[in-house]
């Protein structure tokens, strides 16, 4: 493997020599984050086209630039600040961001990572808008993950807004705009808009049916006032929010504009910003409502059903975001070992380090293959089988990929040694971010239980999973056995309701791993699929990374290492 490492003179202790850093990896900058991620590029072509991949080149190069890396670090070093009042004592509840946040947001919106794909779905020559966006989201989020939150919610709001033609016509074109417009103005004066979501309350969390916030009808048809609170609302600076509240007819979904048509600010009191483990560049808040004007979205009493498509889309982005964290951590680790020498040679040539990096690479590639496959299902939403597949595969992926990210990122950090524990490396940022996607939009338990609901209520979802994994039957005996064992486990648990819920995680993890295995056996290089099946499906994984007992590990490592032009 090529290296820029220079010979080290351990006996030169002059002051001039001490001022020069030897045996340090150069910064990972100046590469195409999309094009040099072979697993991602191949998945885009597989589920999209060469043209779709080419359309991501500018995004990939900008994401891999030194400038983007610097803005990502600055956005996290300079966290958002809440200003409840202006200098004159007026209540404004504004969140102020560092310029680097706005730099990142402007480019994310401009690259079409917000709601643009929903407006591009009907383009006759494309048909791969969501695959393109998913790949772009994975690549661009590697610059800095926190700003992906408002981008994700803006993307996810559109399917829910389509429940009301009038509200959709007002908001969807703004959300799908390629122009980032952070100004606080009415929708009619905006060039682009961002969306947020408020579901959970302090007494209920994921149990949104326990919400107590009241929605009281006004004299205007479809208009209500809110009275209550939201315990978690990310991106309170956004222009419009989808929220749940108790209307006279039950839990209902509402559209909450931040600014009213006459230019006055809606009654949206930001109590405080959350002091979070990670995601610190992004503002997450507690809100209080007292006469806040909202518009009903969908029917009274059907709030969960109305907002569920937004939840599904944000869950997809949880998978994409975790995949992005995995790939970024892998890129930094593989780059480091390709340029760092120890014990008489490059780390990348040491068998044990090859074992670790190859194991991380297989994890990353499996996540990537599943993530882009899910995006392809969104592109084919009119196909009943694809919709059924997404209904089950999405909570499977959300549970499995997001759960595996923290351990994977921690191992990648360790590959850099002490350098990885230092903030300047960027790995601590990834490590703090790693648990988030497993918590957001339903914790691991919530998604595992959602798998059970899909299996119990929608037989076509299980049929779609069986069909998908069955496409690889006969290609690898270990995968074949894993499919049979998983179906046997499913049959046993479905026949024993008392044991079913307690085993939901085991079942979800096994079904997700088998699905990943099917994708890799069909589409990945033989060396990648072989290691995955041996370690994840045949019981060869020892509980931590770097315990592979077979495979062409050097080839996997070479495939995973970014190339800088």
C-alpha cells in the first residue's frame, strides 16, 4: 500500500528536528467523499445509475475539502445560543448560530438534501431522487452531523403535509427549495423554508398518546390554539413544525408556523436549549405554548397516522446518519494506518491492524448497502411489494445499524491511539454523536417492537423480506442456514406470544443481519461477503472488532481506504 511516511531519525534531538512532526498521517482532505467510497458509489449505480453518481461529484468533492472540515469543527466549537429577548425587551426566542453552521446549511440545502427529492419524483428521466439524496446525505453528513437534523426533518415533513392539499401547496415548494433562507419572515416572503417536529412531552416520551397539550378550536375552520409544552423539539429556529396535541376528537397532528402571515411571531416560547451529549452544533429545545396558532393536518383523532410518514422518513435518515458516522470513522482510521508506522513498518501492513480495519470496513459496507436499498424502496413507493419491504426493513435497519454504530466508532477511534482521543482529530465528535440515531425517533426497544407489529399486522411485509433475502439463496451456505434458522426462530416466537416481546431484539437483529448478508452476497466483492457471512452469520464474530479468522483482509482494507488526488 502506498505511503507518504518518511524515515524517522530517532537520534536527531536538535530543536529544529523537534519542531517537525514525523510519522504523522497527513490531514484527510482533498478527496471525493462519494467517489472514493466504493461501497457507496457502487450502491448508487446499482439502485440508480451512472448519471446519478456523476451528479454527486461536486457534493462529494466539497464534502472532502479542507474548508468543509474546518467549518464542521467550528460549528461544534461555537454552539448555538438562545436569545429570548432583544435589546429592547421584546420576546423573540431566537437561536443564534456561528457562521460555519450557516455555511454548512446553505450547501446542504443547495445540494438538494432537504425536501427537493419529493418535487423531483416525477422527473421522467430520473426516478432515483431518493437514492441520490440518500447517498448525498451520507456523504455530506461526514462534514458535520449536527446540521443534518433540520435537513432531515425538512425532508421528512413533506409526506405528512400531503395529507392536506392547501397546506402542502403553501409549504412544500418552500421546503423543496434549493435556497437556504434563515430569515425570520412569513412563508409568503421566504425563498426557502425548513421544518421541525414536536411529538414528545415530559410525561410520555415515546408514548405520545399520553400527551396532554391541548388544541382548542377557534372560530376559523381548521384553526386551533395550543396550550401546553413539548419536551424535545429540535431546530426551534425553523419556519414550520408538525406537532401532536389533544383536540376534542383525540390526538391530532397540527402545522405550526413560526411567523404568522401578518409578520407577527407566533406564540412559541423557547424555554431552554438542551445540554446534550453530542449533536451540539444543533439546537434542541423545550417549548411552551399558550395560545399558539396552528392548523389541523388530517382528521381529528388520527394524529399518529398522519405524522407516521414523517416518522418513517426521519427513521430512514437515522439509518443514513449512522451509516455516515460509520464511514467517516472508517475513513479516518484506514487513512491513519495507511500513513502511520510502528514496530518497523506501516500499521496497515500489520496483520492484527488489518483484521481490525477490515472488520470495520465490512460493518460500514453492510450498513451502506442496506441504507441505499431502503432509499431505493422510497423511489418505488408505488410498488406494493416495495412499500411492504420498507415497512419491515426500516425498523430492522433503524434498530440494527444505529445500535452497532457506537462500538464501531469507538474501535475506529482507538486505531488512532491517543491522537483519536484528541478533539482536533474529529473522532471524539463522532463518538459523542454515535448513540443519537438509536435514541432519536424511537429507541431500540421501540423499533424492535415496531418490527413485531409489522410482522403481526402485515403478512405482506414478511413476504417481502423473505423474497428479498431469498434472492441470494444458493450463493452462500452460511447465508442459507442463517435464513432457515431465522425463519425457525420467527416461527417459534410467533407461536409463543409470552416469549415474543422479550425476544424482539434478538429477532430484529438476526433479521437485519440476514438482510445485510443477502445484499452483500449479491452485490459486494467476494472477500467482503465472505467475511460478513463468516463473522456475522456463522457465529465467527467474537463480540468485538478485529477477531476475524479468515478472509482477504488486505483487499478489504485497500477498498476501504480513501484516495486523495
